C-alpha cells in the first residue's frame, strides 16, 4: 500500500550513491523515521526510496498507539517524570531532543 504523508525532513546524511533522510510527521499520527534515497550523481536524478523492512510501518504504528492510548501514555509520562525527580535518571533535555543536532529524536 502506498500513501502520502506530510513530513518535515530534519536531517540528511550522505552515503555512497544515496542519502539517509530522517523525518518527522507534521500531523497525527506523530512519528519519527528514516528512509534511504538513492542518488544518481552522474544524471543528477533521485532514484528509489526505501527503508529497512517494517521500520516506517512500525513508526506509524507506534504513533497510532499513542493516539489510541493517550491517557495511558500520559500516565507513563507522569510516572517517568516522578522517577526522574526521585532517582538519578540520565537522558537528554527536551531542547536537545527537538533540535536538529540529533538525527533521530528519542
């Protein structure tokens, strides 16, 4: 099945005859994913676009779960925040996650 999604590209890494493109959805379901875009430098054309098997579908499914279980995920977020206050949890600040410095937000 092929569909159309509105995404924002937030990072591109060069590869041999390709580029790895990291993107985030603009609308629900919210998800982050990456694809590999083939590049024909001699003819200056973009080739096939692909991804590791199931990776895009898995990202979209995760976004759908968050939509379907919004209250449960809110409780999980609250629990994690409480644990971070109580124990020495190491992670990234929200500003770092949302910046373009990281190819795939956590």
